[in-house]
C-alpha cells in the first residue's frame, strides 16, 4: 500500500510537472450528472475541457507528425510515465491518463485505486521482438532458464520487470524459494549497474540498456539471454472518475484516437522518429535509435481485446498467487467502449 508521506511527496512533485495547468486534472467538472461507465461515449469535446496526460513519447510523435494541434486544445501533457509515478499522480488528482506496461493497472487496483484501460498496444512477432532480455552478470554462469536456481535476481514488485521475473521462474519450473529476489527499482541504469557490480546475478533489462550493457561489459563476461515470453503489453489507463465526467470522457476518447494514429505514424516513419525522438528528445545516438526501432518491430493495435484480456487474466492469477493479493477479473480493468477507437482511427487516417 502507498504510505501517506509518499502520496504527499507525489502531489508536490506532480504539481511541479504540470505547472501552469491550473488544476487541469480536475477541470471540466461542471457539477452535472456523472456519465455511467456503460453509457455511450460522448464524441464532442466541449470548449474549456482539459485532461492531463502522462505520455511523453506520444506527445513528441504528435508534434513530429503535425497532429499535435488536434489535441492541444484540450490536452495538457505532463512529463511523466511508468507505473509508480502515474499511480501516485492519479492519487494526487494531478493526472487523467497515463502510459504504462502490463502491471500498473493491476497493482493500482490492488491498492484501492479505480482505473480502466482505454488503449492497448502490442508487438507483432512478440517473441522475436521482446522488450526485455535477462541480463547476466559477469561470472554468473547462467546460460538457460534452469540455471537461475540459486541466483540473485533483481526484482521490482508492482512493475512489469517484477512480473516478468515471476513468469520466468514459472517457465523454468522454479519458485521464489529457489532463488534470492533482490528488490531494486527498475529505473534508469540501476539494473545494469547492479549486474556490473555483481550485486545481482540476473536482472531483466530493456531498451537501449541491453545494447549498452553488452557493449560495456561483454568483454568482462556480461551476457544476456532471451526469456522466451511475451512482454510486449503497453496501455493507456485512466482513473474512473475522469471517465465519469462526460467532457473528460469525450476528450479521452479523442486522445486515444490521436494516440493510435501517432503509433502508426511512428511505425511508418522510422527515420523521422529516430532523429526527432531518440536523438533530439532523448539524447541517444542514431545507432541506439536504430537498434531500438529494429528491436521493437511493428506495433499491433487491435480492435478486439479478447486475447489481451485472457493474457492479462493469466498474469493476474500468477501475481495473486505469488503476492497474496486477491484474484481480480481482467475484463473489469478494460473499458470496452474504447476497444476499437484507436484501430478505427488508424483505418480512417489511412483512407
């Protein structure tokens, strides 16, 4: 559960991130009737509506593709992403929409926060285009998943990397008792530094950290191995109170449509994305950007969430067993009114 002092700290930090929005996360509530969560979504965004969105990558994509004007009238972007920051911003009433991986909506629900997934993105050929690989420390002598027995493994509860570790152990026929889980935050280069220092033997590392870890430590014996599991889920999720506000619900719907078109633009304009986002915005090298584009493959944004919900349910049941939390229903995490919004927008933009 979140501690009070953490929530207060988050409130201050998030307020700084969205300075100038004037309480935009609570704006647009005119005291009218709430929109039922099973009512049809409004399609017109009233003047004066504001939603705060933590989705920095899509903000850049909208700008690069010339689509930002379509949402800038009602969207205030906050420079934050990821589960912990997003969930705390929700609790501080400083955010309406967040961009995260598979686990944060589950974890938020377990901590008493009411959230809904409104958009989902996966990867085509996900086993050939994983987000994470298992980083192996020099001298750890791990070549296959069964070799994890007895090893120290970096673990981040409540985040995608932590869930991946539990899934990997299950695939290897191991339990938490067969390894030593070392709780570490999965931010920045924490995991790669822990591997290099042999603080842990194994850690799930993703993105450009994979490339950089091998470039820096392969000569010392540092390696990576594939985990062989799907790890490609990415979601937009929102607090339900925002969906109960008719004006905000319309704005969220419009943003999800723009989000879908932006993901398609990224896929079809890799050179512009590498230069505009990875190089200019993130400060990476062009070769780093190209590696990330190649590793990501192509997005899969479906108008049917049935398979995604089933996979999410399997994840919930595994995590519930390992963490002692109650089993919740994955279908309750998804707002099916949004199921085809992004896919339909992509089709409409390509006509």
